[in-house]
C-alpha cells in the first residue's frame, strides 16, 4: 500500500474534512486517495459502476416481466438447442455460463503467474481467457441469430408472447456482449505487452519508450511518463544553475584579478 504524503519535515500532511477533503483527494497529483494507489481506486470504482449498471438492467427486467399482462415466453423452449434430433432445454445458457466461469479461473491463474513474474505462462492464460471470452461472444451471436431468423423475435415484437421480451433481452445481452468484447480486446493488448516485457520495464501505457542514443538503454525516455519529464526538467534546471554558477564564479575571479592588478601597480 502507498505511503501517505509527507511534508518537508517528514510529518504526514493533515487531511481536510468534508467536501474540501473529497475535492483535495480527487484533485491531488498522482493519487485519488492518499493511502490507495490510482489503479486500485479506479478498479473498485469500475466494479461498483458495473454492478450499478447491471443491477438497473435486471431490476428493469423484473419490473417489466411482473407488470405485463401478456404471457411471458417459456425460457426452456426459447433457449433450447437441438442436438442429435433431440431438443435440450437451456443447454446453450448452461454452456455459456460454464465458459464464463472457466474464464474467471484462467484469469486468476494469469494473475498468479503474473505475481511470480512468469511472462510466458501469464501470456498463455491471458490469451486463454480472451479465447473463452470470444467464444462466449460467438455463442451469443449464434443465440441472437437463432432468435431473430428462426423465431422472428425483434426488439419491438415477439411472436411467442410479450413484446417486452425482445426489447429487454436484446438490451441486456447486447450490453453484456459489448462489455465482454471490450474485455477480450483489452486482454489481448495486455497479453502482448506482458510477453514483450513492457510491464517489467515499467511501461504499462500504449506508447513504447524512446531511447536516448547518447545515454544508452539505462535511461528510458518515453512521452507518457510524468516521472521522466520531471527528471528531465530537474536535470535541465541543475545544468542551467550549474552554468550560471560557473559564469558567476568566472566573473568574480576576473574581477578579483583586475582589482589585484590595479592595487599592485599593474605588475
């Protein structure tokens, strides 16, 4: 966990109370909360926002289903899949659920090997997680095609019962499919960066670092690093201050020499 911000005397900075404290936390330079890194805080905010969004969708779905007077379609018949000439109810949903649970397990393994700094295994399990996510999206596309082409379900109509079924189904599953698709793309990007060692070299961003040819590989300079910019500005300031000091010292030496010559009669 990150250490709290300290003053020049080594004492922790006092925290403001109320709304002023919230504004000070969110407007701070590198951390939203003084004792929590940005990545951890943003992950919790993302999870909370995700929970709120899907909770709103599910509550709306329950409200629509309980308030409609038209019979709701039977899920066992709607989501049945014919295999070997037999109709198996809810088999497609069961397979998709198993794939999502399996992707959670492979992601846990990827994080575990990431802590161990095993880049190859982390890369493999990240790609496996992305593959499972892509498989889920593909099965969802198959489910949509089956309902639209074979059953005639539309967002505004439903030949099997209540018209609200189509709108609620396509809205919730469409948002979830988009959610998973973005996650698959992000996992592929992270897997590539893990394999080539960007995270080991403190380069988590999308831009690759630039090497100063005069200083070698030990001095990374990449545009997205505030730390590198700060170091460059600090080095430039030291160089300028050193030049000014050298010029001032040279001028004082020349002035002293001239005064000595004048007092000694020009000898």
